[in-house]
């Protein structure tokens, strides 16, 4: 089966789009056919535009992001303000249709794991309906271990086993940044914890991918055998 990776986070602004775009660009550079989707946007389509650029035309903006609502609040409420409602089955159907055309599919959620997306579902429900592997992005600062453990605990056992965590380095590290991996590693398998550096206020994906350490992290994050097999 062709893999779907679902990029969620401990919070909004955690770095989900940065990671999804890096993964998309990285896979594309390796010659892997990759789709990167942000099915729901609220308050602007910037995330979808970033993914659109990373895909270099492999998908249209509307294929990447079929549902977008004006209000910058949870998609569930933003949709209701426009007298619209969104069902899990419709989102699932779109993602599975896109998957048919690609070897690997990346899906960025909105907000965190339990942020309401549509009528009666959140990222956790969508992920389960897709059988996707969870990637949880979190800012590497004091307090993140609590946020990660809460998020991980909310995953059903099967998903918990497949979950991977990515700690995003902030521009300015705090007293906990350097020790968070170690601490989290006491509660969650260390082999499933990854770290990405701060890339600067304005960075180019291609430049970031010139760094061997970043490429190594991204390739370790995606189970190589699965990706290789689908090339
Ligand atoms: N490693 C990093 N290096 C440089 N900038 C980063 C890094 N991680 C995150 N950022 C910046 O932090 C901000 C939030 O990141 P991002 O948009 O990826 O979060 P998100 O989880 O996708 O948020 P949303 O909930 O809005 O989708 C962005 O301006 C992004 O460029
Ligand atoms: Mg985003």
C-alpha cells in the first residue's frame, strides 16, 4: 500500500508546513512522486501556497487545498460562518484520489491533533480513516514534553506505535531546548524522535536541503524501505 504520512502538531504554528514542504522537496529531489496536501485551510491559503511551490506544479492549488474558509479560526467554525459543512468522508475521498497518482502522500492537518476540522472529526479521526502514519511536530522549548506526551497519549495504540516526533528548533533556544530529546526519550522510543534546526527568518527549501544533516533527518523520518519500494 502506498504510504500516507499525516503531519500534525502539538499546536498551531508548530512548524507543520515547514516540515511538510521540506519532506516534499526532499522526496521530489530524490525522484519520488510525492503529493503534499493541506485539505483544509482557514484564514488564508498560505500553507497550500508553500506546498504548491515545493511540489513545483505536480498539483494545482485547488488539488492541494480543496476547502478554504475566510475566518482565521478552527475550520469547523470558519466553515459554519459561511453556512458550509464538511464531512470526513469527503476529505478522505479527495486524499485517496490524490494518492492514486503518487508514490507517497503527505497530508498537513490544521492546528493540533484534536483541533476540530469538520462536522464530527479532527486530525486524529482523519488520520485513522486514512490509515496514515502520524508525524507530530512540536516547538523545542520548555513545556513541549508535556504537550507531546498529551498528544501521544491521545493516539490509539496502533497509531502510537507508528508515531514519529519532530522537534523544531526555535530561533532562540531556552533552558530546556538542549535536553528535551533526552527527557522525552525516557517516555517514548528515542529512534522515533527527530530534531530539525532553526532555518532562519527567511529560508529557501533548496538551501536547507543542501545540508547533509537535514537530509539525513528527513530520510530517517520516512521509513526508507517503504519509500524505495514505491519509487
Ligand atoms: N525550523 C524552522 N526554521 C525557521 N523557521 C521556522 C522553523 N519552524 C517553523 N518556522 C517558522 O515558524 C512559523 C510557523 O511554522 P509553520 O507555518 O510551519 O507552522 P504550522 O504548524 O504549519 O502552523 P499552522 O497551524 O498555521 O498550519 C512560520 O513562520 C515558519 O516559517
Ligand atoms: Mg501550517
